[in-house]
């Protein structure tokens, strides 16, 4: 029976004997974690963060991120994790488009102005963002406190109701504007419970923080751990060597990876630790051979399918099942229904679906119809109930677990005078799932790929820059002038 209360996220708040966070050199109990979070909540309340405020988090330090999320939940505010890999201009654009009033950060970013490196002193600064061709909103930049002198009054801020908004996860939009996916505590908890027949949590389990917390897969590692009283294992970084060190020495029982990470482990011949119960593998295309090889090395992998809108996985399949169901993403989890529309689109009904897109009623209405989420993916379900993904209708490229919008990259390429036309598309890749490729029509035969990449580095995050370039005389377009993307992908 499902527990319909957000209190479950706070039920271990006084457990001094239960580890909440484990690093190579330190351990934090649940009692210490929640006490520090209450201290931050008290500090934030004095800085005028209130119930129902959307509060962006640009935080690289994993412990401070977790503490800040819990602190905002205590206040009834909604954390909005931002991708720390984005360039300053990309972050500016999000802050500007959604008119956020606050930003909590531990990073040194300019945001259109210059200021000193943050020292987490507990100060706040009024920053006016200057973004070209847009208005310049004012927001409050808040630096987290080091002291523990801020009191939090539980009576003034009761724990939010189960149906209150819990987080906004940004994902690339098909029109170029990042979409803020709004989840409630209920949808997050339902997702956690729906997948527990695979994960089989106990309070002695350890979740490796192997994915960025600003993605739904990483954020749900925090939520699953809080819900079941598990320990979050924090590696020094997400680099392969640091992940291997954490796995070898801290013995996680649960791991969630994208294809590129698992590929590196298998290439190294790295065996899983003996305590491991399950490894979730998702975030895009995952090769059958990789799953089978990982299983031989003891990783106990499950290929999973889901999205930010579904609060992570809605299907799963084990490596053993893949031998009979090649390329399948598996069967639907508990409380998940998958049907195929007349035009082969995958429609998903679940109690874990998102509430809405932030400030975008039109997009919400186009995706949530009669209780089903219209995924934009094309595929089918076979007679045994196994789902298969054949294509992604929205053309987003998923590379190493990161969503890349091809339209954004095309616009960047077309800023260069020597490029007349451009089409960006995915190519399947065993390591990255997909890589970003582009076909270009140029008016200067002397240009070189290295030069283009160097120019793109100034305006795009590194993972968005194409890895393969093709030069053509003409790109096929429809009678309405639209790029024929599927035809172009087949050309290469």
C-alpha cells in the first residue's frame, strides 16, 4: 500500500545512528543532515524566501545541494536545480525567461556582471542580469551560511502537503526554450514506489550519487534515499576514476548510470563490488552487447526508459531478458500503462506524471491529454508487453545522458557568415548512446572543423558541440522549406 504523505521524506530526521551521506573521508548522520538543513531554512526565511517561491539552485557541492533542497522543502518553497555545465549566458536566459526572484549558488559565475568569488559567508547581493535582446530582471543572489546560528520555527512552516509542488527539473525544449518540468511530492513518491519491485530498498542500502542532481535521474537518488533511509554515497567527482574509487571502497548497493559511464567500466574490465544489488542504465540508447557484458562483470544491469516528465523510469528490462527481447526497453512498472497511438507515438499513463510545464499552459496541454503523457517517442509494444523505442519524434539528441536541442546548435552555426545552411542530427554510438553530428553547406572551402569547434566553444556548452561534421552542396528541404531531418540522417 502506498504511503500518501510527504512526512516519509522527513521520517529519519532524528536518527543519529543512521548514515545519510558517506564520502571517502567523512560521514553525516540523518540527524546532522536535517539539523543543518533546518539551519539553512532559518537563514533563507530571514532573506524573504517564502512558501511557493520557485528558487533556482546553481550548486556544485553535492552536500550543500542536498541540504538546500531539504531547507526549501521545510519552507514550502520549490527548488529549481540548474545545470552547472551551462554557460553563463544560458543560465542568464533561464533566469530572465522565467523571472526568478532568487538564486542560491556556490559557483563563481558572472551573470552579466562581475563580482567576487563566493565565500559562502551568508551574504546576499542584488544582481541585475544583462541579457541581449531581453529585459534585465533583478534577482537576489544568496550565498549559503557557514554558521549554525539560524533558528527554524517548525510551527510557522509545517511540512508541505503531498500534492504540493516539490521540484522543477529543466529539460531541453523542442522549440529552443528550456522546459521546466514541475513535479509534486506525490509524483516523486509514486515513482519511487512503482520501481521498488526492482530496487527492493532497505535502510541499510547505499545509493551511489553517480548522476548530476540537476537531472531527474540524479534528483531521484536523493529522494529514494530520503524515502527509505538509505545512505547517499558521494564520489569526489563523476569522473570514471573517482566513481571506481567510491564503488570499490564504499560498496554501494544501488547505482544509476548512463550508457557512456557503463561503457567505460566495461572497457576497463571493472567488476562490480560484491554488495551491489542493481544498476539502472538509461538516459538514451543502451546497446544490447553492453548490457550483456556488464552483467558478466557483475553489474546486474537493468535497461530503463523514462523522462523528466515521468519522474524517471517507467519501464525496465534485465540483461537476461534482453537475450530474448533484443532492443526492448522492457515492461511497464507498477501503476504504469503504456499504449501506442494511431501514429505510433508512445503514450504513458502513471501516477508519477508531472503536474505541468512551468509558465507554459500551451505546451502542458499538448503533452498531457486525457491522463496520458504524449512522449514524442515512436515505438510499439509486443504481444508479451515489452516496449520498443524506434525513434524520437521531437528530434532531441540524448548524448551521455544529456539532452541536446539540434535547433539551438543550428542557430549557433548559422551565426557564422561562411555557413549557408546547417542540419544537426544524432548518430548512434555505443559509448555515448548518441553523438551530435551536423551537415553543413558552406561558401568558403578553406574553413576547417577545428576552427568551427573553437568558435562554438564560446557560445555553447561543450557537450552540445558536434563530434562529426559533414560538408554537402545542398540540404534536402520540403516544399515549405523545412529540413527533411530523417532523410538527412539516412544520408550519413
